[in-house]
């Protein structure tokens, strides 16, 4: 199929899967606009170059160069990534006491992040996908990530619920608690 078509197909499948999940929970605009930056030249062509089909090309770029230029571009433009919400502490002095700290993500972006993780697992795992895969992915890499306690609590709650109770119940609860509870 070639790297160009393989990457284009993968990111488009991913966006469709996120859109489907977002629509089920009532996040229509986020579903429509999710990950549009992946089609920008700075992300798309890196994705083509490092495309493998079974994992993110950003990881391959990171292994090759020591960092991922595509990821740095992506995370700064997409609020459903917890890395977008890393800021300096509130001391604001600009001195040695300033440290990077996670801010709480708004609920609608936590909900989109969950849809993103589910979609990525479905695309990369294909027919082998199980509702426990997004939780397994969390334990493989995100458990030590710099997440605000509120964000981590919500993410873990819904990934565990998905693994235990499935999509229908989990999506209904996400819609009730994170989307309908308060419009942000």
C-alpha cells in the first residue's frame, strides 16, 4: 500500500473512530475537528516517513532523532492531550523555583482524550481489540505521566469502567458526568 497511503488511511480511520465515539457522547464539534493538525505538512510528512502501521510514527521518529517534531507540533494544538495542559507553577517569578506542573483538563477534553485512546487502540489492534486495551496502554506508559490529580482520576475511572463494563455503559456515564453535567 505504501507509506503515504498507509499513513493517510491510518490517521483517517483514527479520526473516524474518534468522531464516532465523540458523537455518541455528544461532543459533535470535537468529533468533527479532532486531530486535524495531523494533515498539516509538519505532522503529515513525518508520519509518512516513519509509518509502520502498528504503532505511532511519532515513536519511530523519537527513536531515530531523540525527539518527535511531529508530536511537539501536535500536542501544542490539540487540547485533548494532557501534555497541552502542562504549565509553569503559579509562582511566576521566572526564577529557579518555577517548575512545570500539570493543570486540570476541562471535562470535555478529558472525554475526547478517552475517545482518542479507545480509537487508537481500535486502529492499532484491529480485530484483536478488547475493551481493556486502552487501560493496558495507560499502565504501560501513562501511569507515571505528569497528569493533574483530577485528570488522572477521571481518565483512570473511565478506562477501568470500559474494561469492566464495556462501551455502552462507559459512554453513557461519560456523557452524563463529563459532557452534560456542565458545558465548558
